[in-house]
């Protein structure tokens, strides 16, 4: 296990070095170089929007040239890479447990939840990508268990972000938004079994799952609103349904203070994470399909982001401290339900 972790960190370092070499040829030497380890979904928002804007603000304020060397991986893999030695000053991850892993490794020693909304600086919502014109007439989570429907979703065993999908399905059932009795775990398990029985392909990650859908496989893909925005920006054509009871997906940012102090970059790392929760950053993120909890920002982008009826939060499941073991532990709801589907002759 130790060698696997070291190998993962080395792969990330080599990839970052390659990106750095290309950047060095294009840009003058920087006075300050900050290392960002982020999950892959908001890559365009960072590379095209947030990083240039923060760099301009920082350089105008300090007179120093700044470079942010960014690595993008699946959230869990990125978290493990940092835990294994990748020298990130800042992490942007899809799940709070991926950040708390770094707390347990004593790389984050401060209260990272004090920034933003308990550590989150932006959000998306779980959404359903459907074919143009919505030929299957999909309107909500209950439709996903309809016999004969081909469903795509990423695998929560390999994708941290996919854990949001399963959590959303479970919460929708318990809250009465999935066509089964509310507050009935037996009914919720039955609903989840029906959905998993319809899964045609379970890819390793959210982006891969939507790419499979773009290739014509499946009737509906369980994904995130921000992923649909990214697909449409790339010229893909599909419609989107945001079901009643859709779960809010929180995107986390934290200063890896042990690394940042070692690099002499704690003020810069803190300034960057603070910037991610700024009004300017919220408007940039909105252009890339990410929502804000700020009412003024929401109002400015009301035509882009429809209101979600009765949105769910991970808090409805007791937070990740309760939801993760309940749903994803070895004997949790998801593994046992998935095994029961495969056990059928």
C-alpha cells in the first residue's frame, strides 16, 4: 500500500512537471509559484477563469509575478496523492471526506471549514442528462427505476463524485421524491435496487459516464448540472432534467497549511482560497455551470440556473460522517444492494 501511494504521488509530480515545462516556455519566470491539486470537473473554470483572474488581482496588489501550477485528477485520487507526498499548497476536492483524509495525515492542521460554507466555495446539483426532446418523458428520480430504462452512472467505488449520485438517490427516496414511501429505509432500498437494476454501464468517473452517454449509450445519465454545462460548451446536444429533491453538490477548498508553510506560501495559499469564495469568483464560476449560495449571485444568474424544488443537502443524511459508512462501507447500502442485483440469475 505504501509503494502504491508513493507511485501515485510520483505520477502526479511527473504530470505537473510536464505542464510546468510547457508553461515555462510560454511565460516569464514567476516570483511566486503556488501548487494546486484539484479534482477534474472544474478544470475549465480554473484554467480559463479563476486562475487568470486571481493572478491579475495578486500581481496588481503585490507587484509580484504569480504562477499557479495545477494538477487535475479524480477527487479521491488527488487526495491520496497529496497524502502520499504531492506538494500541494491548496486542494479543491469534490467531497469533504477527501479533505478530512489530509487532516488525518496531519497535512491540514487548521479549521478548513471556517472558510466559505463550511469549506465549500461553490455548488452544483445532481441532474439527469436525457436525449434531445426527452423522448422517455423523464421528470424525476422515480423514473430511474422504471423497468426497461437504460441508466448510466459512475461507480462510487472508483469515483468520489459518484458518491453524490448515490446519496442523492437515497435521500430522494427517504424524502418522498422517488415514488416510494418517505422515511422508509426498506422502500428506499427497494427503489435503489430498481435503479441499479437498470444501470447499463457504470463507468469509473462522472466525465467518462457522460462521454459514454454522448456516444449514444443509454436513455438517461445521472450526473451533475456542471457536467452538462461542460458538455454543451463542447458542442454536445442533450437535454437536462433537474428532479424535485435534487441534491446540492458541495465543492471543497482548503489550504494544505503544512505544505504551504514549508514552501513559505501560507499567505498566498490563504488568499487564493479566500478568493474562491469572493463575489468575483462566484460570477466566474457561474459561467461554467457552478452555482452560488449567495442570493445576489443567484439572482444575477437566475435565467441560467432554474430553482430546484425541495433541494436536498448531505446534512439530510447526517453529513458525510454518517452517510459515508451508511451507504458505502463494505456492508453499506450501496455494496449490498449492488450485490443483490448481480445475484439475480
